[in-house]
């Protein structure tokens, strides 16, 4: 019926057309949020790598002592990769907690706006499940690990004699 009326020159609105417009808007919103998330991830990984490079510079003497008393390059590499992974995990815990709190606040805000508009809608819009938390923490830890690979390799290549100088 909608197509027939549109062919005759009438302007028609149906639930199907409304749903298609909403779906298009959601695709645009998801693309924007995905772009922002990707940018935030890039900035976070650069921040972790920078922190770890500075740690290598500041702890050059410590690395030299470790190597002088028998630590292998692999041991030093593992130490710095573990530290970078831990930084990523701590960031993941903080981000997950803040995201959960933001979700709770947004749920309350949306329900208040819907009550104000006198729309009888109930429910939860933003849900943080256990598997999502575990996935976020694992992802943050892996990002930290990958960001720490270059600084760890740099620390492992240090010559103990030069480092102790």
C-alpha cells in the first residue's frame, strides 16, 4: 500500500520506513563511536609505550645491575612486557568501572526523560555483563602487552657495562 500511495504522489510514513531511518541513524552512530574508540585505543597504546620507554631510560642502571648479576635478555624483556600488560589491565579495570557507572547514570537519565515525556517504558538500556567485563580486561591487557613489546626489546638490548656507567 505504501509503495502504491508513493507512486501516486502521496507522502507516506509507515512504521517500516521509520524503522529503516532509525537503523540508518544507528549505523552512523555506531561508526562514529567506533571511530572514537579506535582513536582512544591508539592514544592509550602510545601512552603505554611512552611510559615504558621512559621507564627504560629511568631504570637503565637497574637493568644493568640485573644483567650483571645474571638476568638474561629474555628475563628483562619479560619483566617489561609484564609491567606493560599490568598497566593495560589496570587501565581496563578503571575503564570498565567508569563505563559501568556511566551506564547506570545514563539508564536513570533515559528513564527519567521517558517518564517526563509520559512514555510508559521500563527496562535497562546499557548492560554490562560478566563476559563483557572479562573481554574488556583481556583486550586491555593485550593492548598493554603489544604496546610494551618495543620498549621491552629496547631494555633487553642494553649492554650491562654501558648501563652501569
